[in-house]
């Protein structure tokens, strides 16, 4: 808790940015009805968002090196505030899909840079800075759907205007408290970073490539829940918001308190594999009991606890996976991670249309199972992660 005020400014802004990520979850069915769109078309709100994030992650370290961390964060949050405000005026699903792509650009600039900022500014080391980052993600991703559901219960446009107002508050907090003097703290001059640096890092360091592919595969399961589960729960926006509030609270608690304990007792890789196995089981429950609303709701909430552990474990592993700049490692890893997140939503919608509503969850479970197998096949390239963390 003893952190510089700049850390808390970034933390607060990160909470707001992550709120936007799950904001549309509770209103997906509402959007489908009001805008006369197929579920697969509505899931494009996640696909466009994540696809642009994946590509934009490749330029975040370059932009940050030129603008400085403060102004990169402010630029990202400014873009989000603008496109979310415009989203409130959208008249069709394709306008929203396009605006969500812009939202993805803003989030990429903000999210990747926020992790670097917290690591640079924190007074208590990398591990605790990552926990702060995951705590911000957990709080934001729990409160976001609740806010989206509450405002969406009044009108589907409300969540877009609401998040825009919150982004303005985050913008002001960063402008006021984040250091910007060259040579000070997080904005100390950095060597110019090549746009090719993330690709070079993936090519030269197999450990980074392996963890990125694992994250891509696991995110297919993650975003199957985010983008498709709302269609099978059959709840009103406000009720959906409460479900994802429970999901996010468990995500926040496990990412901050449980994951570090697992890491110390069993090591990162063993703990990660165990949590991925639990995630496979959770998705299988959703796939087998899709027609039982209560079973899906319980499985979605339980998934939050599993995903909180996985997020912290894999992010910590990536930061120690390869001897490259943390911003470069984050860009390379996030590029692969969000490719999986981009593929999943639209794929889930189409699988349900062509087969039935159980298939997206079963396929998601298959991809997560594949991520476990991939870790086993490439264990020799990433086992040093546990040794590095023990040294810390």
C-alpha cells in the first residue's frame, strides 16, 4: 500500500480502462434485439476490439518510447473516452463494431503502457507491481459489467456515456499526478524501440513465443465466456451485471491473494497447468449443462476465480521469460494473446448458429486443453521462469 501517488493515479485509471472491457457483456442480448443483429454480429464488438488491440500492441513500446509513458497513457484514455461517447449515438451494430475497434486502439495504448508504468513507478518491485495491475484489472472487469448492466437496464446507450464520463475522470487524474519530466521516474528517456522489436523477441526467445501461444489458446476459452455466455443465461442486463460482478470479484481476489501463494508453494508452471485444467472442467460444465441456466451462471462466477489465478501467473512468467525490455516483452506477448481473444467471440457465435449453444463451450475447452499440452511439449523452454522467480 505504500506507493507513490503516481502509482495510485495509474491504478485508478487502469480500473476505469478495464471497466470498459466488460462493459458491453450485460447488454449483448439487448443490443441484438434493439439493433436487429444476429448474435454472431454482436460478438464482433469483441472481435474488432481485440483484433485492433492485438495489432496495436506491436506499436505501444515504440509510441511510448517517443511520447513518454504519461502522454501515451493520456492518449489511450482520451481515445477511449471519445469513441465510447460516440458509441452512445450509434444507430446500427456496424457503427458500434467500428467504434469498438477504435476503443481497442485506445485500450492497447493504455493497457500495455500501464503495466510498464506500474513496474517503473512502484516502490515495492516487479512482482507486487504486477499484482497491483491484476488487481486493477479484476476490480475494473467486475465493476464494469455491473455498471453496464445497471445503466443498460435503463437504456442500452447508457453504458457508453457512463464509461466516457469515467474516462474523463481518469484523464484528469493522470494529467495531475503522473510525472512527466524527462529523466524522472517512468518517463526517463528510453532508447528508440524498433517496430520489429516484438517480432525479434518472439523469434529469438522461444520462452516468450511459447507463453504467448499458451495465452492465445487460453484466451479463446476466456472470451467464449465473455462474449457468448450472456446469450445462454437469459437474464436482464441488470441481472447479468450482478453475475459478472461476482465473476470479477473472484477474479480480483484470486489474482491478488491466491496466485502469489500458489506461486510460492508450487511454482508458476505447475500452478498454471493446474488452473488451466480447472478451466477446462469449468467450460465442460457450461457445454454439458448449457440448457440449465443456474449451472451456467454458477460456472461463469467460478471461472472468475480460476481466471484471476491464470492471469497473474502467466503475466508474471512473461515478465521474467526473456532478457528483453519489459515493454517489448509485453507487446510481443499481448499481440499473440489478443489474437486468440479476437478469434474466439465470432467463432463462438458462428458455432452456435451452425450447431447448437453447447458447442462454443466445448470447443473453448478443447483450445484450453491444447494450451496445457503445448506447455508440456515446450517445458524445457520455459522451466527457467520458476528459477528466475525463486532468485527474486
